[in-house]
């Protein structure tokens, strides 16, 4: 008989990896493909884990029972950059006692979040598989999602010099603290998971074994919990359209298309088949544009897919997607937009396979006129834009003043491949950082060229980086100004990543335009704070807030 502590060992890998062992433990939680066990009647000494996951997809055990497990020890590694996770791949197990005794959970409180993430990584690794707790009174700092995931800020953490608290009780890590970790949990039964918004309060303790998955640690919870709900209002813009100005809205459309994919024509039927029209996403996008943004002159769109969505075909045009969105806007307003884009070459712009996502514009022809000869992509022959969305530049003339504005619509390289802060090698390293720096330099050169031609410009879109990042510094340079910096610190966010609010959308103008007070800017908060029903399809139109600029011509 070998103890769980001995199996886990003192490092990332088990000293018994590849061997068959027999061990005993009390069942502390069940998940889809197995259960967790922990050594009974033992006070944790902080030196290593007394819990472990038992991989048993065909048979499970009742929580609280004492079991004996015969299994092979496996250091499971999900991908090349992932941390190894010690598991027991059970060949058999038997119940020794239906009442294995109580196990006292380790509580995640404010103290564990105060140190550097390297120290936190070692601490969490020593708790992996063990029963842990987040206490009542904690605040939910991420909205509920489709998968039943939640993130919490324990009581007593605030005020904190490293964090900015927003009016909705979300948290913005200050520069240098972007990799902060917050405790969270996943409810493995959707019927027990709750829809909630940022700012809701936990009114009961949440207890479960600590699980490492998708590059982070979270508790596996198999029962319901109580909350005090919060209510988040969707904001309306204060920057109304008027003569002598151009208003521009920025909107990430979250892989929008007008087609229900055929499962036999996509890469992954479980993930790639959706019905954006049937789920109401076109309607909620139209409401965002017409009601919240009050029909701006120009809408800069990202993540527009081609006409057959994620189907693997030769289709690249997206006219059906644009036309359906335009018709839906017209139903709730008196504005009929027109659209413009440059369809990407098949499979060359990244994103969901088959989707051919691109940047595009809607524009109100009664307010602005498109200079058709100006429509072009930046960076088509640049290495940094290979397999990445190309910035779309269009010039618009404001009807009335006859003055011209160039709008550059960007969607820089994704952070999807960034290493977890818990990765064993290069924790937190962003593999696409240098790519975004080079992309930003291409855009900055275009900004300088426009200024030399005495053409006003506005650069907007999804930059996939914060306001203090190296790519944004390269893009703004010495001649530009990021309008995000005009906002109060607690307003600089449009995206919620595992409970950390961050600003990924920006609006950049020339310093001369900014110094002349010719640019106003706001972020319409709400969308990124409101939760969706776990386990259900949602009409949430975007995973970002909406951005509005008003530029004086």
C-alpha cells in the first residue's frame, strides 16, 4: 500500500509514474471521467498533496466513501506547454467503508493571493487534488459562462494597490500584475449552475477538490450554491451623431455568420456548428448598434465570417452576413447601412477553420461617403500578417463638411497560444507578442503616411493587448495618442479574462487631433459583465464591451 502523498511526490512529476500501485482515500468529488480521493484523518502540513484524481470513465464512487484503488500512475500532459498532472488510471477499486470520515478543506483567502505568482504556483501544485474552499462573502468577478465556470475574489483582498475595483465590483489588475490568479470553480451539472453577473455575492461556502485544467486551477464542484444577485445595466452612448463630426463604433462580432453549418463539412461538429440567427445574435447586435450606440456613422466590425460559416469550402464572400445584419438594424431604426470589406484569400487569415474571418465596415450613406479607391488591406505581403487578419483601411468623407477621415480597422494576432502562468517552462510567455509588435509597426507607418498627406485617421479594433503593452507602444509611437488613456483608470476595460478585466480595444488618433480636443471616447460597459445560462445557447452578441469615438472634422 502506497500513500497518496508518496504517489504525488514533491515535484511536478510522480516518482511512481508508469508503475502500478494500490492506495486508499476518501472520495471528495466526482467529475465527468473519474473522481478525486484524499488521505483521511491527516492534517495537511503544506509539504505536498494528499489528494489525487482517479481516472475511471466507466465507474464512479460515492462522495464520502473510503475506497481502495489499484491503478497505474500517469503524469498526464494535455499538450506540449502544459503542466503534468498526476493521475491514477484505475484498473479496479473497491469500497471499504461508505462513511470514510470528514476531511477539512483548505480555505482560499486573501492571504494566498498576495504573493508572486511563482510562489502561488508552487502552493497550488502542493494542493492539487485536495479538498479546498472559497468562503461565503466572496464576490464573483467573472460572469457565468456556457460551461458553468465561476471566478471569485475572497473577502479582505480589497483595497489592494495592485488592483482597481470598478463600480460593478470587477477587478482590473494594474500594469505588471496582469498574470494574477483568482480562485474559481466549475459546477459539473448545469442544473445546479447559476446564471449570474459580475458583482454577485456568494452566500454559501463552495467546497471541492482542486483540479488543474485548461492551463489553470479551479475547484470541481458537484452541488449548488447560493448567491446575492447583481444587476448590470447596458449603457447607452453619450456621443450622439451630429453634423461636423463622425462617430465610429467598434464591435467584435464573435464569429458571426448567417448560416447553420452542416456537420459533415466542418472540422469539429461539436464546436463548429451554430445558428447565429436562431440564437438571436443578429438581433442583439442590431440592438447594440441602433439602441446602445444610437446608429453611429461607421461601425468597425471584427470576426465577420464568410457566407457558409465554418464549413470547409471555397466560399470567402460574406455579403449574406452583412445584409442580414443591415436588415435587422433597419427593422429597429430608420438607418440603412451599407457595407464594405475585402474578402480574405481562402484560409489565410486565421481564426476558426473554414470561417475566413475578416474586418469590415458598416457605414451610413446619409452621413458619410465611402472613398472607394481608398479601400485596401495593410500587410498582405508582410510575414507578421501571415495566418492573421489584415487591417482594413477605408477613407470616409463627412457629408456637409466634405472633410475626410481614414479609419483603420485592426484585429491583431491572438493571445490564444500564450503559455499559462503555471506552465513548467516559460510560464506566462506570449508567443505572439513579437508578431503583434511587428504588426503594430506596420500600422504606425501607415498612420505617419496619412498624417503627411494631411488626412485625419482613427485606428480601432481588437488589438489583443493592454494599454501599457509593447505592441500598443509601438503602434502609438511618438505621433499618436491612445484615447483609452483619457478614461479614468476604473473605466479602462472591455474584456473579462478569468475574472481579470482588461482593455483590448483601443482608439488611436494623431497627437495633433487629440491636442486640438477633436476626439471623444467611451466604452459602453455591460456586455462583458453579464452572464449567460450555463449549458444553454446564448444570444450574447460579443465577448467584448462596445467602443465609441466621436471625432470632430
